[in-house]
C-alpha cells in the first residue's frame, strides 16, 4: 500500500510540473490572441485565474486527497471542461482549439488509454455548451499569427516534455527489470546452493541413519535394526502365508583366537565371517551381528529345507577360510542353529529363542555343525 501511495504522489508531482508549464504556455498563446482582439480586464482576470492560478489549486487538491491518483484523473477532466469554456469564450480560433484539445487528449490517453479521449471530449463539450448557452453563438474567430507561432512552439515543447517523461519512465522500468533480473539470478543461485545443502543434509541423514543401524566393525546390521526388520518380515510372512527362517551363528572357540592372537586378530575373523554372509545373502535377507561372536540371519520366504542347505553351505565355506595374521594362519569353525516360522515359533521372541536353543544343541553336540530346532 505504501508503494502505491508513493507512486500516486509521483504522478501528482509530475502532472503538476507538466500542467504548470503547459498552462503558462497556453496563457501566452491565449494572451496573444486576446491582445489583438481587445478583450477587457475581466476576461484577462478569468484567463489568468485559469492558466496561472488553477494549476496550483489542482495540485493542492490532489496532494491532500486520500486517493491522489483518482483525484488527479478528476483534475484532467476539469482541465478539459475549462478548455471547452476557454475555446468557446475566444469564439473557437482553430489553432488554439486544436492545441487545447490535443494537449488534454494526449494526457488522458497516457493514463486511461484511448478511451480517455472520449471522456475528454465530453468534458470539453460540456464547457462549450455552457459557455455558448451563456454568451450565445458568435462568428468564428481567426487565429492571430502570433498565437499560431506560440501554439506551434507550445505544442512542440509539450510533446517533447511528455517524451522526456516517457523516456525517464522507460529507463526506470529497464533499470528495475535489470535489478529484478540480477535479483532473480541471485535468488536462483541461493536456491541452488540451498538445494545442494539440503541434498547434503539428506545424504548425511541417510548415512547417519545407516550408521545407526550398522555394526561399526563388521558393517552388518545391528541388533536395533534386527528388532524392526524381524517384526516387519514376520508380519509380512504371516499375512502372505510365507515361511521365515532364522539362522543363529556362533564362532567356535573364539575366545582361544583372542587369547592366542589378540583381539585385533579376532576382529579380522569376525569381519571375514561378515564378508562371507554379505556375499552369499539375497537382497531380501537380513544379516546382523547379534552380539559378540554371535550372528543372526533372517531368510524371508525360504523354506526349512532350503534354510538348512544355506546354513550348511556357509558352515563349510567358513571352515575353509583362512585368516593370515602376522604370517600365522587362523582357521575356525561355525555352529549354526536353524528355526523357521511358523513351525518353531509364532512370535519374534519365540523364533529367536528356538534358533538359539538349536545353536546350543549344536555346541553341545561338538560344534562345527548345523542343527535344526526340535522341541523335544
């Protein structure tokens, strides 16, 4: 709202300067005509009020108005009305009438478009009708040569003044567009930088989320992620009537590895098992480090027989693996317990407990073996 008011006030100030200068020229034009024709003192006073005093009164009215733009448009109609009175009062000298009409018509077009001419003509006609009705019809007067010359000079100056105003308004518009273009470019660059930062933040968030669900040593999922994944997979298998096999793996005599070669060597053995699981699991499988040297693998949509075969393949492959540590080979074995939904448990805890009991049976039976959970 503030910007609109400032723009309206700029229009009022511009029109004030334009009106004051153009009315001063018209005073000279009309004065040249009246001097030759011998008009009286009253006529001169009226002309002086019209062309020398009225522009200032119109400016004060528009400046003090709550709606300056609307007030200025009304002033333009008053201009046309007064010009109609002046033309009729001078008995319609051609050049003066033309100058009065074209001046007000151009100004109206600048603010209202071509339709502004019709309002200007109506206001002029009203002024003419009132004046003719008061004075009566008189013979048309010729335009004095001095008035013709002043009309030509005045119209030229008026048109040049409007052209100059249009030039500065165009320059201002072009400058505003240039600044807007620069602002848009800066905004685009800022948006691009912000989007890049958002992408980086999302990547970091994904990485942090992934790290929060991963075991830092082996890179496998951790127990926190297992709880969520197992609940999800169990619900899906229940809904679709599919099996869900659970394998519990444990390194045999892992404490001996740590005692003999050190914990760093034991870490390498753990990472070797994690690599084996990563390379030989499906994208739908979930391999987790359950704790210490224990690992748990979820095998969705895998039958009991297939799960037993998979466990036996991993056991044999791991037994064939050798970890070299300071030139010394380290070889160890796996014990694996296998349980499957729904035969060995209907809930997450029941399945894990069944797989753990099967693992305990494998350990008790001598290790390095795969055991299927049996309730008895």
